């Protein structure tokens, strides 16, 4: 039977319209995920840490590096947001305390959102002592009582208030080679004060005459740079000595070898933000808890006993304190390991799962200190484990709606 050609054409048109409606309905009904930018993908790096005075947290310290600035919280913590992987000079300042600078460096392979940790101790300035021109006098640094300044009569033209404060220098970035380890560093004020006669600057040897540091030198800080001015010879009578003709920051330093050893990583934690099947975006706060500080790999006293056989117990104790104090001058603070938590916000697109892994890095560095013991120069070696910071590694898994079919969208 023949069908009317007009009827066939009409049926074809209806069929096409029906299929078109179906396809249109399919596109309209297929879910589309909300696409958002995850803050953890931003090109940002952090310098974070804690400021202490003794064993206590110090609030209200102004911390600056480049164009970033922060103020320490009640627990002494701070964080600086940096936009590039560079070497930075970090300044710590608070009224009534000695201002110090430290070094922080991001490795070239640092991940986005990575954290470099920094611990710094500050020292409150000592009370001033008046020195007069008509009589000689000796000013002893009040806290550690290791450094003395002997003023001859006529060293100052008029009565002058002198402030001498021992403090710990800022942390140095990790490196290999020879570094200056400070046996004692003092801030002397008024800064820029000059003297009419040389002033004797001396530092006590904490141990007996049977053991002392070799090759001790005198350094002066000018415009943030430490310059060697000469030796601070051990006089064999309990003191390292030099003379100064003016005030700045002064340091008794010993050349210290620094050999970087093993680096290790540890997975601290992982946070999973599972948003698969949900077309709306999802937000979640993430706590990043990591360690900061440093520790000697072993005990200082045991290391000294092994390397300086026959050293008396009293000298072991005294020399251990001096070595640890010198390490503190390189690492920014006294030996200790603590924790700090940073809060981050994560935001995940619809139909996606994100896993945030927190990976902590430690580096072992072997420091070498030259000492004279039994008439021979011996290189003490002290291995130190430092907590460098943490990397955040973000991995994602996309759901089916991110495919290439209609309604999908890729990132």
C-alpha cells in the first residue's frame, strides 16, 4: 500500500521533533558541578614559628620579612605570608627588647603552601649602669655574667649610662661550610658611642684552664652585617680578651664547621574532603600541626665524654652549656622541640574528592667546634636535628560529571 508522501513527511518531522525534545531534556536534566578555586592551589608560602623569652611565649613582637608583617599572639606564634620562594631576612622587634634578625629560606622544590619554621628567643634589655670619666669601672653583663667591660678613667668625656645585654642571635639558614658560632653576643648601648681610651672587652671561659675554645675571634655588627675585627685571645687565666673603641653589637665567635647530613620526611596526617556525587562546592577548615625547634642527636655530655676522654665532670657540664649556647646562636633559640598549628581553608569543586597530605621535613647537620684539650686542638662534633617545616601536597579525584559528555566540565 502506498502512503501519501505528505503524510510520510509529516511523520518524519514529528519523529525528529520528538527526538529533539528528548535530547534537549537530557542536556537540561544532567547535573553540572559547581567549579571553584581551591585556596590551597594558590602560589603562597609561609614563614611561621614562635618567639620566646626564656621558657615563656612572648606576645606583641613585631615580625617582618620583605613586605609581610605579623604580631605574635599570646602563645608567641606568628605567620608571614610570602609570594615567592626566596631567601628572607626576618626581623623581630619589641620595645624594651634587643632587636634581632634571622634568616629563612625556601628550597627550590618547595610546594605551594609550604611552611618554613622559625623559632627565636628575645632578651629584655638590662638596666643601665652609669660610667663616669673620673674613675675606672667594670660593667658586668647582668644575665649570664660572662662578659665584662673594663673602662679606664677618662674613657668617657661625661657621665654615660651604659647598657650591656647578652642575647641570642637570629637563626641562620641551613648551609654547609664554615660558620661563626657565637660563644657570647652582647648588645651595647648607646649604639655608636665612642671612647677616648680603649675599653677592655672580655668573656669568661666557663670551664677550667684545661679546656677552652680555639681560635676565638671578635666580631662587630654594622648595618646588620657581622665583621671580624681581630682575635680574642685566651689569656690562660680564665678570659678571652680584646679591646674596643666604641659601641655596637659585639660577639665572641668561634669558626664552626657545618656539614649537612641526612634529610628525612614524615607523613604527619592526611585530610580527605570527599565531595563526589555532590554538585555543590564544599568548604572545610584544615589544621596543619607541625613541629618546630631543634635537638641534639644524643646528649651533649655523653658526646663530650666520648671525644674528650678524661675531661672532669665539672668541665663536661660547663663545656656542654657553652656548646649548646653556641648552637642556640646559630639556630635562634635554646634546644627544644614544640608544636604549632596553622589553620587553612580548603574549597573543593562539585563532584570532586581532594586529599591534603602534610609532610614534615627534618635535617641533620653535624657542627664541629675546635677546642684545646690536653695541649692539643680537637674538633668536637655535635649532630643536630632541626625541624625545617612542612609541605602540603594536594591530590584530586574527579567524578563522572567532569567528563567530556554533555553537561560535564573539566578543571
